[in-house]
C-alpha cells in the first residue's frame, strides 16, 4: 500500500472532532459512546447524533465549535432564581436516577438510569456555571422505597422528565438573556427525549 492510500484510509476512520456548544465538551473517538444507554438511537463513530455528556441533539454539535456565550450581568433577580431552581431540579433528578440505578432489577433499566443520572448532573453543572453558583447543592436524602418495581421507577422517572420539560418551556421566556434562553431550549429537547425513553 502506498502512503497516500494509507492516509486516505486513516482519514476515513478518524472522527471529526466536534464541540457541544451547550456544555462545551469536545466529542471524540474516546468518549462518543459515553452514557449511550440514555439515548434512543446511540451514537456511532460514523454518526454522532447527541452530545454524550449533556445529551444535546445534533444541531448543537459543531465542528471546532465554541460554547454558547452569554452575559451573566444581564440576569436579574428573577432569572437568577429560575436558574438556581434549575440547578436544584437537575440535582434532584440526578440523585433520583443514581438511587434508581441501584434499585432497578433489570440490567438495561439499571444502566439507563445510571447514564441518565450523569446527564442530569451535567445539566446541573451547566446551570451552576451560568448563575456563578460555587457549590453544588446537596439535597436531603429522599425515600424512594415506594418505587419497588422497575415499572414504578420508570413511571416516576417519566413524571420527573415531563416536569423538567415543562419547567424549561415555562421559564425560558422569563430569562432575559437570549443565549441562556437558548440553553434552556436545548435542555428541554434533551428532557423530551428522556420522556420518551422512560415512557416506553
Ligand atoms: Zn453537551
């Protein structure tokens, strides 16, 4: 084989590096498959459809892209309160999924919950950065023992996801910083997919 051919071949198998403009993570051949259980259609090396870290869909993944920039100074008290609640909502759901991944009996449900947990914690980190919050909130331990079957856990998950979608859709309009509103919109799409994922 001549070197030109080898180079051509290599190029075919080297993934184009993309940046998720929502969470700022770079997606590469080592991480494209992270949290794959949290998606209806998983990424492949040839076709990246989601950010494996925050779940943002393809339209937010840009070759050599830049993270969405925003001006925190434009945020008023109301917006800061909304974002503070968003951090808590995502931690609340992240904690739930973490627990649910221990509680679930089915292997696939278990790994799906585990992946969902890491994606929701990523959302919490995104909001935390936006609002300039220093510490991740620690919520009180919840008793999930009433969700004693996988079906109950899934139903509870679906309920939470619907609530998250509604939260983002409602408060996106109250955030007077269009790029942060854009991030809310992106995350509402991620949670919409989670509704489908946990509801079927
Ligand atoms: Zn992302």
